[in-house]
């Protein structure tokens, strides 16, 4: 987890990573009933979890939402702070957030699903599926994109160099074109986190399936699992928290590329999804095939860190939206935290909740 947090910290500044496009709208998310075991100790765990939110999230500032699940059932969910500072609208457990790079595991899963159908191989070079890329496209494989070993530079640098700032408009095609202008790979070898990898994987899903990635996920993952999720970067709705920078000013993106980011949902939905790493219905054993070494004993699988203790983790940062998602080593417990401020307390909240529920 420390490695992933360090990577996210490097992305703090005037330019950030990614987001996804297309305005496909699901039914409004339903607040799930919290499943409460009346056994000994449960009430104290619920009380302590509520206190974590009240203690770590200011009432008059941007907010956070969190949830805990055991074997796919939501055990606790809580929220605090504001979804809209100007209007004074509070964050609730039904408030939706952009989950930022936690999105990547869904994109990677889509690629693995297509491989299981025999429609592609992760050993294929990206040039087989995306036209107009530099010479490196004949060598860089889908597996290298999944595991961030391609050494393709992150697209936000090229966009920034072109004067396309975070609040400016940049769609999927603009982003792919920016990646295509990166004729040289980064020096060295091994793991190098780059959002360009997942923009290209999104293009592969579109080419192979005949559906955009947002539509593919909606039909093949969200609907079958009954998840109230949508991949729709920059989507605005009354139940979606507004994103804020450190100074509490709005930090709204104009970038609508997708694949690395772009999914909008609640922590209660995320923790339900996390049970896939236990049940192996859509996420199967191939998710950790070819996992690569990052640092400090951690490995990167299909957009999930395999930590030293066996936990699975990924974090996200996209403008003012931040997220934290962890599945326990035994795969029975999942905790997710989302916040709508760049400096929100996602890690302290997650740490305290793991101390209670882990």
C-alpha cells in the first residue's frame, strides 16, 4: 500500500492523470440496506466506525464516504462532510464519486474476459489493435500495458505540453493522439506506472468487442452483478459529489478519456464488487498471471497491488476525487473509501476501519 500511495503522491500538482468518456446513464444508485449481525461486538464495531468518520472528516468541508463488506454483504457504511460546499449538501452513503484509478481493475478485467473468449491474447502487440502508433507498438504487448511495464510515457505530460490543462477539453481521440506522439519509450525496464497504458487497453476492448469500454462494462460486468456503476467521466448529477482542490476551490476536469479512470459509484457498490476476488465469477485466477514486481515486496497484478501480507489494494486520485480500495488476504473483507477533496483523509479512514474490521 505504501508503494501505491507513493505513486499517487507523484501525481499531485497542476497536472493529473485520466478519466473516461461517454454519457451512458444507469438507474440512480439505491442506498443498500446495511447488513448488521446482532452478535456480540458488532454494535461496538458500528459505533467505532461511525466515530472514525465523525472524527476524521470536518462537517463544513469536503466529505468522504466509506463501506465495509464481508463475503459480499455490506456490514457497515458511513459518510461525513459536504458533497457541495456552496449549497451545503451533505455526503451520504448514496452519494456517488469518481473512483479514479480504482477504475483500472475493471478495464484489465475486460481484457482478460475477452482473452478467455479467445478474441485476443495478452501476448499480442498493441499495434494489432490500435492504428497510428509509433514503432514501439509492434513490440509493446497488452500484458505490458496491464502491468505498467510498457514504459510508454503518461499522456498527461504531452497534453500539458500542448497547453491542454486539466480543466480544458480533451476526449478519448485527443488522448490517443497524444500518446501516439510519444515516439520514445521511457528509459529502463520494469514497472513504471502510466495511465497511457489503460487508455490503449480501452481502445483494444472497443476494437475487439465492437462496443466502447463503457458499454462493454455496463453489459458484461455492471448489469450481471447488479452493480450501480457507470463509466462516464465528468458526468454531473445531483447525487455526485463535486471535486475540490486543497484550497476548497472546485477542481473539475475537462478530460473525458477513459480506461484508467472514469467509473462513478459509491463505496457500498465497490465493496460488493470486491467479493469477486473471493468468488471468482468474473474476476478469475488469471487476474494475477504475470504479476510484476514493483518495490518493497509488492507485485502488480491486473490493476491490483498484491501486498506483502497478501492483501489486494489499489488507490485512485483524479483531480479532487480520491479513493482507496482493499481486499483482505483471506478475501472475505473489503473496505472502500472515497473523498471529494484532494487532501481528504482516505488513508487514515481506511487504516482505522481495518483496525476495527480486519
